[in-house]
């Protein structure tokens, strides 16, 4: 089980600030979240960056550590 924390547009698309989910990899987690929460979240997840326990997570097929925290960071606008 992992904790997923949503930020900015990801939070708005998910409709919750965080949730717990079961998934062996980031790819499986994203697929499950997209199916559960719908197309708006799926779009955000497609362009988001991810931190797992505070570290940038590039390999979506790498096993997620048990009890990990996954932060979903959509692209941020700024100036």
C-alpha cells in the first residue's frame, strides 16, 4: 500500500488531496488511478512528474517500496 499525494492541478482533477492505493509499480499505480478517477486525472498524470519518498522517480516499471509516499506534481506555471 502506498500513499498518493496530489498537488495543484492534480489535486483538482483527483478531487482529493491524497489517497492510499495498492500497486507494484508507478505505471500500475497511474493506470489504476486513471481508471478510478477518470479522464481529467489521466490527462494530468500524463504530464506530471513524480516523487517517491522525496526522490524523482523516472522508471515507471521499477517496484514501488512498500509504504512509500508518491507525490504527483503537475507542470507548474510561473514567472
